[in-house]
C-alpha cells in the first residue's frame, strides 16, 4: 500500500500526462459500451485492491473511451474546456469533501458561493441582489428558476403552491419560443406543467422568438426566453419580451446556458439588452466558463420566490441566518461547486472572461469564413455557434460529420435545422487557439473533398 501523498502524486502524474497528450491524442475513438465494460473488468472482486493499482488500472483501461472535450479540438454540443485554476480547485474540492447544503457544513463553501454570486451578477449585468444556486447544470438551473416562477405567479393569483400543490390550482400558462432548449420542457414536466399548458411562439430564421406574435393574457403566466440558441447561438429579444410581459405581470425566465455570457463582453452585451429586467436566469459554469463538470447556475431577481420554491426544512437542520446552499437548489447534499467557479472567475478576471467569450466568437467567425465553397453557413454567426450544410444535401452533410468523427483529429455533431441536416460547430474552449481552428478547417476541407 502506498501512502496518501504518493497516491495523489500518482493521480497528478496521470492527469498531467493526459493533458500533455491532449495535443496529439485522438479526440474520440470508435468503441462500444461492451468494449469499455470488458476493459474495465465487469466482475466485482471479493477482496479489495490497492488504491494505486486501482488508479493506474483505471487510467489505462478507461483511456480508449475518453473523449477529449477539453483539449481545444472538440467542437461538439456546447462543451467548454477546463481552465487550469478551475481544474486544480476542483481537485481540492474533492479532497476537502465539503457539502454546501448548510452553512454549518462548510462556511468556506458558502463564502465561495456568495462571492461567486456577486461576481456573476456583476459580470452578467444582473441586479446585485439576485440569489444564486449552484446546480448540476442548466437543466436544473432552468428547473429551479421555473419553480420560483411557478411559486410567484400562483402566489399572485392567491394560491400557495407549496402548501396546496397543483391540484385545483389556477392554470399556469407557459409561453416559450419554438426553438427553446429541450431541458425547458423537461423542467416544466417536473413542475407539473404539461404540453397542454405550453404556448409556442413562432421564431424567425435564426430561431429567435417573434415578439409581435406574443399574445399574453391575464392570469398566471411565465415566459421562457433564450439567450443563445443551441444551434445558431441566436438570442430572443429579451428586453422587448420583458416589457411586454411586465404589462401582464408575467414572469420572464432566461435560459442562457452559454449565451448569457455574452453579457460579460462589452462588444456582445447588446445581444442580451434588457436582460436585467427578467426575473430568473439559468446558465452553466461547465460550458463557456470552462469549469469542470458539473456546474450550472440559477440566478433569481426575486430571492424570496426562489427560496420559497427550493427551501428545505427539518428539525435537525440548523438554520442560523447564514447562506445555506440548499435554499437555492433542488439538491440537499451536493458538491461544493462554488470553489471551481470562484477559481475560474478569479484566474480570468473581468477582462479575461470577456476575452474568452470574444475569442471564441472570433474563431467561430473565422471558421465560417474559411470553409470550402461546398459548405453553406446556415446561421448568422453572432456568437460561438456555426451551422454548416454541405452540398445542400442531408446525406453529404452527415457523411462529412461521420468521416470527421472517425478521423479523430477533431469532433463535431449534426442537427436538423429547419428541416435540413446541418453540422453544428461550437467554439467554447479556452484551449482552442488558431492551431486547433486550422485542424478543424483542414479536416472539413479534406472530408468535403473526399
Ligand atoms: C446546454 C443547454 C442546456 C442544458 O444544460 P446542461 O448543462 O446540459 O444541463 C439548456 N439550455 C441551453 C440553451 C443549452 O445550451
């Protein structure tokens, strides 16, 4: 048995080797679940194994199935890489094993969340009094924001949803754009709001909600806007929607998993003009802020509604007026995500965050401009997303993506945009430099030529 220090050194060595090899290793390798299960060893051992052995075996056996999402050459989904300070802080977070659910469990984790809250409000241009919860991702951030919305709009109608539940409650209408993210529907489902209560507003060619089609009636209403469409990067006209919604006392939620970070860049802030007028906001740490998985953030301009919707109480749980993480997220015990967020924001500073966002967007524009002539860019590249169609043909478009995925030099996925197959390219990793963009462009040129 090796000592703890040596074990952690081994982990550090394995991690550093992985990162060193990031420049050259394939982004992904074709492998099946059965291959990976077989590699990791499917039988539960009767006796224990030395921790150092477990670690070195794991690193060796998992290797073939690791997808290099943080080496700068990954453009699939909207993944984000990992900033050095955030990675190292995340290691300490595991070492410290802090639970931010209650202040008494970790005053340090509570402080990291509180400071991150104030910094996030500042960077994202939101009221300084917004409450914040640190969730697994934007899925649960959307859930928490919409739970606060449900509490508030029903409360305004004289209905205490926490006390009385939804049976017999006044109907809640939820207005969404046609191109909302799928996690909105799932969050609403968890909140007892079904498809029949959802009103879809049509969108323009970029996926932006058309505000002139917004017909709000009286009665409990929630409007879900989007900052950053997952395909095009486009923004709903949030400020305009907020003005229309305020006439009807409707709650406005903003799903800004990655797009909300436009607010942190002086040159892109206009894309979210008026966002400070909305009521709740969901964003991710693990996408554009480049903290390791997992980290989402819910912010709410009405902390009392946020807390009323999330709050957990039991006799043995100490409540002393300090920050309790469980007041702001659907989880009770959880990871102390505030440390990595704090480390990321501190290591970048205000200018560094803006620079990260601006650079990703500049690279997305560069990709769009440098693609071979057979490629058509389907979206206005307003942010970090590029939608590409090859030879105006579904099959060819998918074939190019498949060839690139097999090649291992880079990776992106496909989608269907307005009935047509398209390649989705997302630039959201701080490690993506000119070299990585050259690799991407080269790979597309080669695949298209073949
Ligand atoms: C990624 C994304 C989500 C979901 O985020 P998770 O972090 O996967 O939970 C929600 N909305 C939008 C717009 C997204 O891009």
